C-alpha cells in the first residue's frame, strides 16, 4: 500500500449557492420582501450566492487574508501620502459587495419595499466569504441616517454612498462613481466612553467643504478602513462642551488632500484583510453634522445601523461554521460510522443548527422592522440582538471547529479564519457591558421600545406552554424594574438582556421555523432541557428536531 494513498477525507467545501441553500434566508426574503420586488431580489441574491460558494471567491478570501494591508506613509519623492495598499483580491471582494447593493442602497428605496431585508440577506450571504472587507461596507451603509441630520451634506454624499460602483482611490468625491465611508470615535483615554473625547474642533467659516466648517486636532485610537472617502468623527468645540459630529473627507472639494496622518496599522487577531489604523488630525477640515454639542445623539443613528450589521455578520459567521461542520461530518467516518450519524455528534450539530437559525431569523426580523419604520422595535431589538447573537458566536465557532477536529485548526479548511473573526462583532460598537447597559437606558428613557419588543415576542403566545410561561415571567420582571435599586438593575443587566433575546428568538422560531425545531429551541433555551455547553440537548429533542435541523444546514454539495 502506498504511504500517500488518501482515504476517508472530505471532498472540497464549496460549489454551492450560499443564499439558495440557506432556508432561513430564502424563506425570509419570500416572507418580508413584497411581491413586486421579490423576483428581482431572488435573482440577484441567487447570483450572489453562487459566487459566494465558488472557488474563485474562496481564493479571493484567502489572498485578502494572507496578503494583509500595507501602510505607505510617503511616496518615492518624500511627499506624505498616508495611503494603504491592498491585495487585488480585496478590491474584487469590495466590488462585488458594492455591486450587490450592500452599501447604502436601502436608504434610497421607498419604505416597505423590503430593501433592508434584501440587503440583510445579501449581507449574510456575502459575509460568509470574507468578513474583513465587510467593515467598510457596513459603515458606508450606516453613514446615511446620520448624514441626514444635515440635508446639505446628505445631498452631496448620499448618492455616492448608495452607488453600486466601487471606485477605489483618493479623489474629490464628485469625480468618483461611488464612495466608501468610515468612522472615528475611539480615543486612547476613552475607549467606549466617547464622551471622554479630547479631539478639538475650532469653527473656521469658509473652509473648502460644503456646510459649517471647522478644523479638527486630535488623535483617534481606532479608525477602521482609512482609505475610505469620508469619515464621521466626534470632536469637542471646547474642553467643557459635549462632543459634536463632523464629516471629514480624505480629499477636499478643491481637490487637495485633507490632513489625515496614518500613524500605524493595527496588528489584529482577526479582520486581517481590513486596515484598522491610528490617525492624527492636525488642522483637519470637517463639516458639522447635526447640532453642535449633540454629536453622540447624531452618530447613534450610525451606531444603530452598524450594530444591526454586527448581528447579521455574526449570524453569517455561525452559518459558515455550521455548514462546514455538517459538510465535514457528512463525509468523514470514525468508529465504524459516518460522523453525522453518531448520536453525540447529532446532538452537537442539532444544537448548533438551532442557534444558527435563531440568530439569522432575528437579524432578518430586525431588518424588516427597519423597512417598516418600526423604530420602537429596532431601538431595543438591535441592542438586544447585538449583545446576544454576537456573544454566542465565539463558543459556537469553537464547537463547530471541534467537529472537524485537527483539520479545523488548519488555515486551509476555513474554520481558523472564522474563529479569529468570531469575537469581533461582540467588541465592535460597544462590548457586552456597553450594550447591556444601553438596553437598560432604552427601557428607562424609551419605555415604548420595551413594549414593542414584548409585543413582538407575544405574537407567538398560545403555541407552547413553556414560551407562554417565559413571557409571563419576563413581563412581570420588566414591570418590577422601577422598584429595584439602580445598582441591582445594572448588576443584572446581562441576565435581563439574555432573557429578552431568547424569548424574542423563541417567538420568531415558533412563528417561522419548522415546528420540531421551534419546539426544541423553546424546550432547550427556555425550558432547561439542555446543559451548559452545545451538544447537551435532551435526547428526545435530538430525535425530534435533528433530521430537520441538520438537513437545513446542508449545502448542495454535501
């Protein structure tokens, strides 16, 4: 026997339609994109899904991750340029994302057109290829609602941010076919506490920008995607003033470069294809967005949209890890049987499939609320979803990686990239405590948001007694929050957010997922029919839901 004869190895992963092989995405589009727009949406998403599952897209992802961005501070003549060079694969990925309308396109469409759901389905589909380039795509989409606080600026920039053309390079925006946006809030001394901002903005009328112009001086600790065309930046107009929001382009309207010094690129755990930088602003021109001193309130519109993408991106990471796990275990044999047929492996895969379905379903439902202008539901629902779905992603991917064993730990199988990426969305735009406390603030200041979330969850009443009991208990506890001490409320914030998220997910599963999967999710997540880790479902739940759950996680090539 030859020492290099290969047997019991899994065929290549890929060659499938990422959108079409995901029932949650296809069913969500059928449910929440109106019929007049649905056919075109499905056609476009199918094309995107086929590319996402192709060997060509996988090659782009590998190149973009391995050939990381390179900082170029000066040109060969010694002029300061402050640019970043990317592998050509990065530009291919960006071009597809923009062409698929994953930038700011939904904001230009009529309300109730399903545009945000359509984008969400495309976002989950394409994010599974390579998540790093999705960061600037997310910020481009999210910039528009913040910019609309200053109609003059929105009129100049919105069309470029909503373009389906990816036009890389630092040039005056009106000469470009499309534009990308970034943001700069975090500073060394503040972190998530953006009110500790120390960047100073001095009003300087008549600057080379549309709008009310200022000159900014300060240091930003994290500025992602510094080759973007424009940034939303927080700065104070005096030491005592609260932060204001400013539009800061890389290139001014007269064609000259805006002072924007890239000090270094971050050497990150994941998100390696994307350039995250530290920047110095030194007399940098910016135009006021919204009212002076109300920058946090203005930019929160952007933060809310980026948080929704955190939910969608984490759901995409879960789905990508799950389909790889099911693909591998469907072809690999051990101990006399295919892995997927082993009882304990079926428990793990079933549990992961339930989690993945609930995560994607929640993300799509929140996108639908955005389409319908249901700001009360999105205000609380996005923060709840961002906390829970993003936090579940790291243990999820770790468990999925174990399904591949040592192969999962090797870069070429794709799981290692997913594992490095898994914690990011839970950290970006406010880590766990920040989001949990934001939920408490929303409940206190905007009680209608809590009522909207509880009303949404209650639409599934009468189907399963365990869900009904969980809803009763949650409503009682929420009603009693006002009587509790503030410190006690804060101490229990994570637990409260968990319960809100799981109850809402359970309701959505009952309404929209196969009955056996909904029953298993409710019994395990709300009824205690599981242990503390994935793969500890009661045996009866695996028998009930395993076949359906695992089948819905198969790709066509499996």
